[in-house]
C-alpha cells in the first residue's frame, strides 16, 4: 500500500510515535486500533514507526494499548491456575476417601487378594467368577482393586462414537457385577480401590463436567466421586494421591505414579510398574502381562514384585490383546517378620485356587 508523503517524517523519535498512537487510542476508546486504522488517522507512516517497533502489535505494546509480553504471560499463568482450581478442590475431597472404611485386624498373619485391570464390561466373566469364588473361600483381610476397575472408553484416548456412549451402563455394571458381589462374598474385608489411569481420567472429566458426565449426572441424581465409584455404598477406600491439576502429559504420568498403598509396612500395591522401585515386595497391573521381578533389601531380604495379568478379556478392538495374560494375586503377609508369600493365579480356560479347579463355561468368553 502506498504511503502518504506528508506522513513520512523520519525525524520522529520512538516517543513521538508512541505519543501519537496513544492520541489516536484516547480519541475513540471504543475503536479497535488496527494497523489499517492507524494508517488512515495516524500522524506517521508505517515506514516511520516500523523502524523502531518491527510489528504493529509491538508498537501497541510499547504504547501501552495492549499488554506487554510479561503482563500477558502473567495473565495467562493466572488464568491457567484459576482454570485448575476445580481440580484442586476435588483433590482435597478425594484425599478424604483413602481411610474412610479402614478395618483394623491385629492378627500377625494377613491375607490380601489383588485384582488388577477389571475394566468394567470388558471384564472376562470367567476370570471374575474365579476371583469372586476365591474371595468367598479365602475371606481375605484386604481386597485391593489395583487400578482400572473402570474402563469407560468415553474418557479414554481411543476414539469412541458418542452415539455409542453408555457411561451409566458401565458404572452400573461395576456396581452390580463387581462391587456388590465382592462385598457380599467378603462382608468383613477391607476393600481398597487404588486409582489407575482410567479412574484418573474419569475423575478429571467429572471435575470438568464434560458432555458425557452430564449424561451421568442426569441419569444418576446426586452423583459425586463417592457415589460414582461406589465408595460409600460398598464401604470402599479410594487411594488417589495424584494431583488432578497436573499440566503436561509428562507431569500427569509422574503424578499417577504416586497412586499406591503400602500394607503392614510389608507390601505395596501400585497400579504401575514404577512400584517395583519402592524397595518393597508388591504387585502392579496396567500392562496386562504377568512378570515377576526378584530383588533384595536389608529390610526384606529376597523378595518378589509381580506385574499381574489383567481381568480384561483377552480380546479388544484397539490392541493385540492376545499378548495379554489373565489372572490375579494372593499375598499372605507375616506382619512381624515382614515376609510376604505370593500365590499368582493364572487364569486360562481353567484355573486352580487352593486345589479347586475351575473351568470356563459356555458364554464365558
């Protein structure tokens, strides 16, 4: 665009340009001061002010018409933190769920059954049947649901057609087919739910009140984290230490690694394999494959850490699930000697628990 020669005053200083731009802005406070608008009403041509400021936006910054970079950064940081306040409030509420239903048993020998990666309706019905019967027969002191009790692909990283969402159905499946039978099978057991990556995403979505969660809120009145996860109804403790307000994906993964529980100063339940680095006998889930790591320490001597197979079906549209293992773990702990004996139950088309054989039946696929 050609410039008017009477505006090409190259004797003008940076302050002269700033003063004129401020004059234009003050003359009409409602007017958006664009580059073209200043070309028409300003005193100096573009070739004059451009020598000092490079861009028109920087020209406006220097004139105080828009925020400086530092001010804008502070504004963005303030907004970012304000946007995460609802997560911080949920962090506070969630922390109260960890020991609400602790059951004290002073017996020297304690038994824990660990169930990993149930994934709501994607659960293998045969594995679930074996686990429920094992719980009924053994009557463990603690049942640890070690992450990903829920699948809820509506909130996962895999694309799900919103027309196929059934959030309520999946939640009801967990309540009716997993939690209620567990509580009935072992009425005196302490049941803990360690937050997995799927629960983490679910709770964040609840905080955000996403469209899918609004469906839940409409269909299950009085919905909260506690009722959603069945905590009060089935007397379940919820171990969720991860900060929901974590910013980046790498920060979220680090936060999720804080979701674990140590039992009797002898045994750690962790959803992720990072639990093996805590120096305790224990078990994890997440990868749906059974692996055993051997280690030693001064406190515990030689000990094992088990990555457990899942209770998810060995078939899934989004991955090669044939590489997965199915199973769950039984841990017997001498709380005085800090010794742990693990019994891993490998579930295929048959399973054995305490000498009892189980066989997959028609329909359990």
